[in-house]
């Protein structure tokens, strides 16, 4: 089984080398891709000195979702069997990668999604209350609308069957990309499993940036993306009306432009 580990990064110089070292340890027969989303710290310099990895570099900050879209395209274009995505802030533990690979080898799933809430694990952190509440609200909504049974809509620690990714058309560049992903995965009948991963918040005070630091504005943004994802296949006049109403709502909340780089 040929697989790729993709790591989106944004100003992660502090943890980058440690994470890469651990990924090599726990995924010795995998290949590594780092997507640098316009870092302004020492991340790029460190990446240039790292042997044996592929790097995609954004000149400017384009968003977490865009980094994952680039990883998807990279894996598809190079015919990998599986893609594993994980963050670089040490909130996703590379030691879990073999568990994802074991489940992938069972060959009965297309998406293996890490969940911080599937079961309580030793050493779990306590999540910021607003993030937990919003995650729960959106997870419940996706389950009800799409008939899913997931417990964590926003965990970025995942394994994807690459041939299944090729069936999707992800366009959302920001932090709400997982919402569009779940809608498309459900509509295309992808087989989904969850795996428990530890809940780690090394810095619960990290911010999203801009208006997304306001939980109400963030929730509205997620609703907006959900509505558009659900409406992708409906008649154009209806979609146009949804676009007008969503634009008006976003303006009220100050979301007149795309969201800043989000942090999980």
C-alpha cells in the first residue's frame, strides 16, 4: 500500500522538525508532503534544509482548506493509495499513524476520520467551551441532515482512500472546508469510519483571526458553507437566492470577505 502523509503548516517553525522526525519514525515506508501556507517565520528555511520531503509553498496565506485541497490534488496526481493528513502543532500525534494504516488495510472504508470525542482517552485536554459547543452543533446537524454517525466534524487527523477523493470537488479554502467535505462524502456514498485520537489543546488561546474569533460569526460562517454545500445540485435560481441571503447575513456579521487562516 503506497501512502502519503500530508502536513499543512502555517508558522510552525517551533514544532516542525519534531513532528517530521516523529512522522518518519511512525510512517517509515510512507512519503511526506508539507504544504506551507505562506509562513512568515522560519518554517520555509527549515523546510529547505529537510531532505526527502515534498513541499508545496503558498506565496501568501490562503487558508487551511486550500492547503488540504492542494494535498488532495498532489495525492491524486501521483496515484497514491491512501493519504493521511495531520496538523503540525503537536495536537495530532504521529504515533497514531500506524492505527490509521491498520484500518486502511482492512479495506472496508474510504474515509477514516480521527475523533477527539469518540471516547475519552488518558491525557485528554479540556477543549475551549465555545469550540466544543460549535463542533457539537455542527456535528449534530451534519448527522441529522446527511444520516451520518460521526462524533467530530472538524478533526483534521484523517486517512483518505485517494480514489475516493477523486470523486469530490472541494472548493472551500478556509476552516469550514470539512463541512463541504462531509456533504460531498455522504452524497457520493463514501464509507466512513472513525478512530479515537487524543484531545490535545497545547494553546487553548490560539486565535482564528479577524471576525472568526467571534463564536457567533464563526458559527454563521459554518452555516453559510453548509447551506451552499447542500445547494450545490439544486436549480440555479434557488442557488442565486441563497447566495443573496447568505451575502446579506455575512455582511451583517462583518464576514464580507473570506476568512483568515484558521487554527483548530
